C-alpha cells in the first residue's frame, strides 16, 4: 500500500511564525518530513534523527558545521518524529504519480490556511515530490506557499520550464552541495550567520519572522538557532546571542 488512509499532518507555527501570521493577517500552517533523511543536497547543516533499539539519537553528517534545529526537535519529541515520518509517505506516492500526490496534498491543506510553510523539517527529496507541491499550489491559488530549499536543481528545472506559480515562493538555503548554482542562476538566498555583526558585514538583513522568506525580494540572513554540539563554534555563537534568534513556542 503506497499511502496510508491516515491524513497528512499539518502543524501550527512557533513564535516566529505567529509573528508572520499577525503581520500578514493570515493563518500560517506548516508541513514537514524527516530532517536529513529527505535532504539530498544538505551539507553544512546535515543532521538527522536515527532510531536504534527504540531510541532516537542525533547523527551529524561528515561536513556538519551547525546542527539542523529541526532534527534536534525530532529527537526531543517522539510525536514530531512520528508525524514527519508519516508525512514522508507522500514522497513515495509522488514517485509513482505526481498527480496523485498533488491531489492528496491539495485535499489535506487546512481549510483555514492562508499561508503554508513547506518544510520546517526536511526538503524536496525528489523532483517528483517537488513537482507535486507545485501542482498543489496551483490548486490553491489563494494560499501562499513558501519554502527554503537546498534542492536547487529541482528549482532551476521548474524555473526553466516555467512551472512555478506566483503563489509559490522559494529561497535558496546556503550550505549545501549545490551552492554554486545560487550565483550562477541568480537565486535569492538565505544564509545562516553566527552573529548580527556577520550579517552586517555581508550586507544582509536578518529575518526574524519569515516575512522575508514569505515574499519575493532580496537575499537575507538567519541567526543560528537550535541545539548545537557542545563546545562547537555554533554553540559558542548561540551562547553569545543570549537567546536572540530563538523561536520556540510562546
């Protein structure tokens, strides 16, 4: 059986996305799949929750410079891990039929949704899965869909084929294996920085509420956040920020 009858799981946002909802006057919902496991081009932030003997542990990739905050959530909260693992079945369905996957996604969008952030956890693992989201967005023209992604080859393919609807906003996430494509194709990007001073040196505004990510425009910075490996440069930077850039539940 390629797809469970259990509905896909959409979540409500954290404090950061609550700010976005208030700013734009629209309810924000999120959709996620397993972090790391579904991120084929992740490099500097590559981490994933791995289940061994019934227990979840965080495993960093060979080039990890800062740990994926979303993977840490999956280790801390079993229900988060389970829901994202369940949602991942849509990727398998897209491998068989983009149209069927798009229909399932479209039918699962919460009725009150005005904005959907795709992938607080995870990324577009395959081109078919990416295409299914594009088709889903076309079926909901009044809903704004946005996503950060390192799956840049899929974005470039869709851009060249003119498949991206106006209500689908993408931001390239620096720190992946295909970063070279960002400048080559003039993609708008987000870069994780370790301090406000670093953002200033790069001449990038810091996005504290996803208002940059949710609309087309200039590139921007994101402050390091989430649980980081002990004594790493990322953990030292996080400590120096004294909570700035943390976006947990209110």
